C-alpha cells in the first residue's frame, strides 16, 4: 500500500512526542502531561502502525516488547573491555589513590574528579549506531558478554533512539551504565512472588539480574527496571569530536536523552572528593535505590589514558565503599580446605544469614593462627562482617554464648586429602601440603582452575564431576581430559547420553585457545590473568615461554622476583614441560598473539632507555610488542629506533653515533595511541 507522506510525518511526529514525554517521565522524573493524554498519543501511533505496517519502525516507542522469547543468549565481544574498580575502604586508601595518580601524572598540577554514587545494580553495555540502539549486552567476564537487547528494549528510560541534540550522534558508541530496581519496587516484586509461591530475590541487585537474564522479554517488561549511564567504551565519532572528559560524556548523554544520576558532581581535589563521600553517605538511607559506595574518576580522558590500568581495574578510578555490614550467627562446623597449590585454609560454615541483602553461609579464615587469635570453635555464636563483594569474615566470638563442652580447633599435622605431612615456612603464615598433584584435593583444584571460565573455559565440568573423575581415576592431569570417552562418562552418576556428548563437545572446543589463557590455566603460583597476558605478549610463542630464563622473566611488566622464581621453578620441572608438550600433541591450538602490523613500529627493532613520566617502562615495552615491534636490549646497527626517556645513559650516545633515530616519550605515546 502506498503510504501518504502526511501519515508518515505524523508517525514520526508521534515518535518524537511520545519519546519526549517518556523522557520527562522516566529520566527527569518530571511529567508534563496527564497519563491519559500520553495514552492517547500512544494509541494513535499504534493504530497508524497497524493500518500501515510499513510505518512500524523497529525504534518506534510501541516496539519495546516485540520479540518472541529467544532460544538462548548469544555471546558478544565487547569492543572495549568492561573494567572493574579497585576498592577503597577508608580515607587512607583514597589518599594513596590520589598520591599514585599525582606521582604518575608528574607534569599535571590540577587533576579533577567526577564523583558518582556507586549503584548496586547490573552493568550493561549499550551500543548505539548513529543514535539508534543497536545491541545491549551484559558485562559477562568483562571481555565477552551476553546479548540482552530484547530485555533492554523494555526498559522505558533507555532510549531506542537519541533525542535531537546539538551534539551530533556518533556513528558508533558503547554506552555503559547500571540497570537497577528501586528498593520499594523490589519489595513489591517479592511480595507478589511470595503470594504466587514464586522465587524470592535476596536483594534488588539479584532481582535486576534475574530480570535481565530471561529469554522472554515479557518478564523484563513486567519489572520496573531503571537505568543510569555512567561510562563510555569505544566511540567512533566520524568527523565530529568525541568527548574529552567524563563531564562532557554526561553532558552528551543527557542531551541525547539518556538518564544520568543527578547526584553526580565534579571535585577539584581529594578533599572535595572526601566531602562528596560524606554527603552521599548521609543521603544513602533516603535514596530510592541501593548504593554501596561512591566512585571517583579522573575527569580528563587524556589523563585516564596515560594512567592506564592494572589487571582489570583502571588506575584512574576507585570505588570508596561504605563500611562493612555486620551480622551474628552460629558456626556449624569448621573444616579444612586444600587449595590448588596446597595451601591449607580453615573454612567456617555457619547458619545462613542475610547481611545487607546478601545471604552468606561460610567464611574462610586466613590461617590457623587466626583461628587461635579469634579462638573460634564449632557451635560458637560469632559476628560476621561483609564489605561489598569481599568474602565474609568472622570478626569476633560471643563468649557469653559459648557452650561448656566446646573444644578448641586443633591445627592439623597432615593433609586431610592425602595424609602427607603439612609444612609451614617461616616466611609464610599458612600451612601447606607439598604433595602437589599427587594430592587428590590439589589435583581436583588444579583441574577446576584449568577448566574455569577465564582459563580454558570448559562448560559442564563442575567441582562434583571433577571430583568423581579424579576419584575413579579417569583423569589425573589436564591431558586426560582430552582422552575421555563417552563410555567413561556414561558410567558416572548423573550422566546421560546428551550431557555426556555436550561435555565432550565443550572439551573439544576448548582446544582452540590463546597463549595467555593457556598459561593462566596451568595454575603456576603467582600467575594470574594479568601476568599470563604479560607473559604471552613477551614470549609470543609457547616454545619460547618454555625456555624462559629467570632474567627474561624479571624484565616483564609486573613480574617481580618471587613470581619469576615460581615460574622458573615450574618450567624447570620435567613433568610440567612434558605435560604441556602432551597437551599440544593432543591438539591444543594457541592462537597467535595479536600484533598490529599497520604501525610505525611494526617489524621494527626498538631499544628503550631511561625512565618515563607517563608510562611504566615495562608497560611501554608491552605496548611496543603489541604494535609489532621487536624490543631489544642493546643498540646495534640493526636498531631502527631508540626510545629515550629521562636519564638515558650510554645507549643514547651509541644510538647517536650510529645515526639511529631517537624518539621521545610524548611522541611515542602519541604514535601508540593512533
Ligand atoms: S565505572 C572502569 N561508575 O561498579 C570503570 N561503575 O565495581 C568501571 N558501578 O562494573 C565502572 N556505579 O557495574 C562506574 N558510577 C559508576 C558506577 C559503577 C556502579 C558498578 C559497575 C561496575 C562495578 C565495578
């Protein structure tokens, strides 16, 4: 049917009117028309869309719940990783944060901060292309999230298209923010759920998460989900200029119609940040939603870039958490856990209690000296503290409630799993079982680590199954996973044809991985994800890593002498080398480390000398490797560039003698950022 231009323009006008009122209502909390007037516009639009289906656009305000339930969630790579935040629990932690920043930004005298409440919700990533909502994902592991576009479209305050604004909509932008549920709405949801004998949520955060992790968008649509935008990932502004500060990000977002927390403020120094924290702490009880602290971010993006990040948290931001919450409960038992690398930790299991909205049922205690210090016993009534996402801690025993027949907890002499004699090094407070993977508990834990999400990511291999496989001697090291047969699994309790096939497929799929995941999966002491990534960037190939010398290891970003020792010892053991070789023979394929090739530094031999103001030397080395450079330690006629920082020493002289091009810090950082 040919559509009249007039009808089309009315439809578009109705979009604008409805979006505007929806923005006033949901984002500004300031409706300017009656609900009935709003409904009349909405119905008019619905009628036109029914009559002229070609005018029913996907970004129409009537299309928030359109799709059928999905079959499953698609995994999506974030264009820029979604980082987490380091925590500060007191003013001293904030002072240290400020000091670290000022030390790294030597040339800056003024550092401003964006201060924002830290909402206790669910982080989401919204991709808008040319101002239209294109895709929405969960944070996931920070690198890969799940597609929840169908649910996010139901959140009334998230625009399907930007409002008209003087600030041009970028070709693409990743808008990050928090989806949450107001405390009052959360109570209502639970009341209703109780009435219908449905699942009760422990806190508003879980209710928000539960609403977003639904395949059927009608569930999310029925929940009063709200949203505040608080950050930006990738941006492609085409010819326009992208925001230069967090403040400008907020201004752009607000102009496009995204809800921004009205309590966000700017601070000119640390003292103003501290006052902001006190102010928000005072307001906390009155706020309609739950917050667990405040976030401080260096305002300037240029400064943010030069500060960089450590592992998964930026150096330019910190979360000042509210003090821990405390509760009291009874200890049911105290047992002993054997860690992946043999550390023996006591674990107290207690009667579950709800502390600040989270149900906790156990706490690990650092070591047996701590048990002694607290004198905690089975049957005791204890005070438990929970600070944010930190593992709960026992702070004190209520001696007045202690039973007369209680017994002190004995420090074990032997490993509860393999019976080996436990040792305690002078330098360490913890007891250790040194049986390595001859100890079933360590074997199980190391395999659990190997299959975990950020390592080889093998789905369907939970603790119980691994324990069973180890007990039945079907696996004794990582490589045995790859020779498991369907009939082995079918013999185990809980496995059927389908689940066995599924597990074998996910084991097979895990064979294709990256060098950094693989190194992390090996479970070498002191080698976390960040270290594994650094190792992979520096060695680039597993064969080179296997031959690493202690000196080479110490030179790597963030690897100190202790970690270098552990890695070197690990690699010196023939059994470990053999296991790695066996895994490679069984078909583990390590993707090549991603190196850029369209850079000034690609395929060039670069030498670094001196010290740098805005980047750590080791980080500079990594960035250069990523850009395709070969970083060498001696200047020769084959050197292409010498990067000279302050106090450069003899290398500079040699480079000048040989006529080698010398680059300075600012130039190099600019080139690396291109
Ligand atoms: S910024 C690198 N700002 O806190 C910056 N996060 O603990 C990372 N959160 O995953 C996030 N309010 O879900 C930022 N105003 C705020 C926030 C905020 C809540 C959450 C967010 C993040 C988590 C990190």
